[in-house]
C-alpha cells in the first residue's frame, strides 16, 4: 500500500472490538493489519461497484466515440484463444 503516514483514531462498540480482535487473533494477524486489510478490501469493492459516473459533455462525446469504434484485430489474443483451455479436462 505504501509508506505509513496517516493515523486513524476512532471508537468502536465493545462487542465489535471483541469480535474483530478475536478474528484478527485467529488469523494470526495484528489488529491493525486485519482492520486495514478489511477496510481496503471493502473500499475497493464499493468503488468497483459504482454504476453511476458523470462526465462533462465533451468527455461523454469522447467516451462514446471510443466505445463505438469497431474492435481491433489482436494477434496475441487470437493465438491465446486458439489454444485449448487449461481449465477444461480432457
């Protein structure tokens, strides 16, 4: 994630504290690592799930222009998909 430079300071209910500490301990992780990883994972999930975004009219026109283009030929993808899948049993 990068160099540690920020500090979070917040209070939690005793029940939540016990639960999260127990889970961190059972995962052999520090409370900080456990909470931070859970928060980052949830943040990534929330942001990836966004379905609404706004663009200025010029940006929207450019976006539509790009997605309306015909697909380009990709020799690498063509080779990749011509091989048998490693996930299909023979």
